[in-house]
C-alpha cells in the first residue's frame, strides 16, 4: 500500500498519463489534490515542464500484512502470535487511502496488537489453541470498523500460528509423551491380566475335565471288576469289596508307573505274594476303622 510518485507519458510534461490496470493515480495541481484517474490513458490538464501537475499512485490489489505479536496467556505462558491480514483500497475512497494515513502497515499492526493482547490474557494456553478462530474474528471486526474510515477494506484476518516458548513446548511434548506411555502401560497390564485370567480358566476347565475323565474311568473299572467276578453266578459284591479291589488295582498301576518312569527316584517297598494280601488286609482294616466312628455316632 506504499504510495509512489509517477510521471506522465510525454517527456517534460504531465499532460497525458497512462494508468496501469492494478493502480489508481491521484492528480495534484500545484500540490493540491484534484481528481482520481482510473486505469487507461487519461488527460490530466495543461502542464509545463512537469511543474503544474504531479501524480501519486496506489495499488488496487489485495495485499497481505504479516504481523507478529508477543503476549502471555492466562496461565502466564508467553506466546508469539502470527496474524495475516489481507486488505485492499475501497474504490470509492481512494483519496482517503492516499492522504489520511502515513503508514498503513503500522496502523494495522497497532490495531492487531491491541486486540491480541486484550484477548489472549483471558485464555489458558489450551484454550488459545482451541479458540484461534475467535481471536481472528475479533481482529477482523476491529479492523473492518477502524480501517473503513481510512479507505481500506479488510478481507481476512487470520491467526496462522501460535507458538509458545521453546521450554513450554518441550514440557508439553513431555507431558503428552508420559501420558501416552501411561496409557500403553495400562493397556499392557490389561492384556497381561486377560492372559492370566484365561490361563486360569483353561486350567480350571482342564482339571474339571480330567476329574470327570478319572471318575468315568474309575466307574468303568468298578463295573468291569464286578462283572468279571460275578459273571455266571447269582452273587453280588458289596461296596466294600469293590472298593478293596479297586484300591489293589491302583496299587499295581502305581508300581507300573514308577517302573516305567526313567527319572523316578529309588523307592523301597515290601513286595511279595504275601505283601499283596497284606495290602488288602490294610485296606480292609482302614475301611472298617473309617466306618467305626460312624457306627459309634449312630
């Protein structure tokens, strides 16, 4: 938006001038504003050696100002705010745009700084990032109302960056890092918990199935012993006899398993034909002694 002095298209005279498409020319006669020339070839008036008429130009394009404002937030964190302001000259107010302001950029910079330093101190740092659009709208409203009096239209005022102090940024990154590590640890612990619970459930199911299998095996053995002994006769075996036969069978199975295991330690057991009868008598005596307290209670 900087103004420039221009000259006519004829040597030693400013009678005629060619105005570019992207500019407006202000005609000054003896230093006094006279009129605005639009793009194209124009006759400015009678001039002698460029002493009577002079020209000033201003662009009609939309320009952008980049403004950096440093301020602090409500939680006392200093931040640097980058604001991009896009403005252009109002065609009907070219004269005001040329003659009212000495430096358009400084004027816009002052308004932007005033708005930013009044808005950010009322927000926490996280709120400042979340409400950038609110700050942009406040800046635009202020500039539209104020710069219209000077012949400028404000198209957009955008908060493009909000940068905290480097140490604050590092601490924020560290907080996020530790939070994510904590979440990862919690998820890993939950996964380990699920694995332990599932393993315990599997072990419980396996033990239940194993117990059911052993129970069916014992039931089949008992039925087989009863049938093999009483087959072809009308006799029946009592529960005590069947239990005695079952325990003796398990005794011999235990001896077989000990002998089949190559890693088994040496076990000394009295074993002979008489030992089998002795085992049977011990089992019988154990069963009878176990039933005695019940008979006494009865």
